[in-house]
């Protein structure tokens, strides 16, 4: 019995490693909520809820220094959709050990909204390709920028 458990452990270890994230992959899309009634010719708002892993932060959409990489939501074009303004939360001002100036950051959960206009010819449901570009940091240590791809579904 012990040999079987040992054999299973050795076989499953590589699978566990595949599920682990790379350093700096600290954000996930928790969910996307569509506010408003999706219908051809109508307007809705997509609220993208982003979870940032504990002990990480990202620079806000308006970083405190020009050389820092902002968090940016981008939507690709999709038939029947006009992408409007993206609204970002205000960053939290945080003093980070090892840096002279405070940073404007996001941590924990963040909600980013985007207005969507549906044309009269929009065929629901529809999917809009999207991506979240961010740079995760732990304290003063920042990692390579990430581009998290996902889809926003409008309609059922």
C-alpha cells in the first residue's frame, strides 16, 4: 500500500507543478458582471472584477511615476459592439519599503468598468475578447508585465 501511495505521489507531482503560476502572475479575473439589459440598440456596462493575490500589488491605471507600468483593460473590436470609456478605481497611495516616494497601487480586489453600446444589428449573445495588462510587484520587487486574456460575454 505504501508503494502505491509513493508511486501515485511521484506520478502526480508533475501535474501539480503545471497548475502553479509563474512569478508575477498575480491577477485573475474573478468575474464579469453585465449591468443593464442587453438588447440590440441598447447600452450596458461590463464590470470586470479582478483579484490580486495576497502579498502582491499592481500599479494603478495612473501610476505615481511615468516609468511604472499602469494597469490597463483593453477590449478588442467585436461585431455589434461599440466600446466606450473605461473607468478605473483610484489607486491607493502606499509607502513601499526601499522606495523614496509612495506608489499609487491596486491590491486585493479591484473593479474596472467599461461602457458598451450595442448596435441595432447586434446578435446576442456575443463575446468580446479582452485583456488586462498589469505589472505585479511584491514590495519594491516588480516582475515582468503580464497580459491576462479573457472574454466578456453579453447576453445569455
